[in-house]
C-alpha cells in the first residue's frame, strides 16, 4: 500500500476513513493583527457578491446557487425582541464603559450602553457588515451562544452594530487560575458549541458569510483581486490564492518569488479534499466569555463533578465565513505562542490537523515576512 502525505491530513471534512494494515485512522472534522490598509480596498465589496447561501452540505465540485439578497441597511430586529429601547446615537457616543480589554481608538470603539447593549462602531475595515451577517446566521441556531444582533446601520462613514450584552469574563483573564477539571469542562462546552457551528449547512464555496471576499489577512490585496480575495468555488482556487498573494508581494518588492513558486506547486494538492464549513477564524481566548455558575459559587463544596463555569458567548465574528474544514484549527495554530497549555487544550475544541497547520505556518511566515 502506498500512502501519500494527504492520506494523513484532515481531508474530506474529517469524514473519510483511511485504512492502513487493518487499522482505521479516523480524522474527524475540525471546522490576528489585521493589515488594515489592505483590508480597506476590498471591504466595500462585502455586499456585492452574487453567490449566496443555500441549504445543504458542501460539495467539492462546482455548484450553482440561487441568488439570496442579504438584509439591507439599515437593519432593525423586531421591537418585541429588544430588552429596552435601542440607544440613540448620542447615548452611544457618550457611553464611557468600554468592553473589557478592548481599547478605544480612532477607528473602532466597543461600548456597553444602558447596561443592555454592546455597541461596536467605527470605520471600515475595523467594523464590518460581515460580523452582523454572521450573527444573523447564527441566530437561527439558539443553542449556539452568541450575542443577538438588534440593529446594524451606518452614520456617515461609521458602521454601528448594536448587539445583546452577554455577561461573562474573557477566558483569557481567568485561564491561568483555573483547575484542570474546570479547563476540561469549559473545553467540553466549546467542543459541543463548535460541533454545532460546523454542522451549519454550507453553500459549498469558500467565502465570507454571504458569499463575498474573505477577510482573513492571507487573502488581502492592495487592489481588489478576486483571484486572491475570493470568493472561491473550489478549494484548489482557495489554496492557490495564498500562493498568488505571496507572488504578488515578493514581485512588488522586486524579489524573485522562490517561495511563491513552491506554494504554487504544492498548496493545491497538499491542501485539498476538505469540505467548506462555517468558521469563526479568530477563536482565541479573548473572544470566549465565561461566567461562574451561581450554584457552584455559593456552595462551599461544589464537588468536582459539578460544572463551576459556563460559556456564555463566543464573540467577534467579523472574520467568519466558509473555510476548509482544517482552517479553524490551522489558523489558530499559526498564532500559538506555546507558553502554556492552551494549544494542547485547543485540540479538544476542534480536531487537530497538524500537517495542514504546519504547512499554513510556513505560509504565514512567507506572507508576513
């Protein structure tokens, strides 16, 4: 039996079974600083895509999808869903309580308003309609804990996302003090959440939430370039886009694109055979909110069998979209610092794809050089 490198990767969305000497190897599905000046050139195209989402799971061949019009701005939810009247523009701007660990700057602000709402507002590309569309999609699955989107509208060049306030602390602020039992309990909750996320019916393409250009920095270009930005009908085009981005960068700086040529030769075959799945694309601890369970906090002896913490929300879906099934793991792997046990525990949330992740780390080194 001859096995290729790809036989050991997370191909087929993790559903394929590889056989070696009567042993079945099952690889289950695993469904950063932004370069803002590049983002700006393609962000305005977020709403212009004609390819859109349909029910059904991903296919690896070309599919034709009917046009679906995304919600137009301004968007407002049904008033009966609001916990209080929406804050006015003056109330939003005057709010002085910012979201934990997110600092104000000229381009984006995240504030708690009237103790009921979180409002993210600012200019492109820091604040994007893509996040609003992600929350609207996820709202169809109530068991996935995300903030509800109450309104999305523009005022001048600023976009306003008015969302539900979700209680909790960022997991990054408490992780170091958690017991092993509590860590594993939280990881188990996240595993259940992202199993559901990855089961959301896919359009079978690789794109942002509504079928437009991808927002991950590996797919950015100074000028809008669909061959680099997407959307992509095939995973081969998705993989080749990173090689094209590499070539464009090296050539624009007057260098021979040696690494680009390597990527062009190998990425389309090494990163192949994965389904399109819904992906957060920035699943780090600061984007996970947790809270102590009241019963455990009040009990003198809550017991190791009890759940002391619960995941209250996963936030910051601005880069979400339809990516190959290895991407959720690999996109975080390339950013791991390896100074604690988080990389190990992350493998409990989405199944590891070490070969894809290792290759993507090489891509990162090349594109961020």
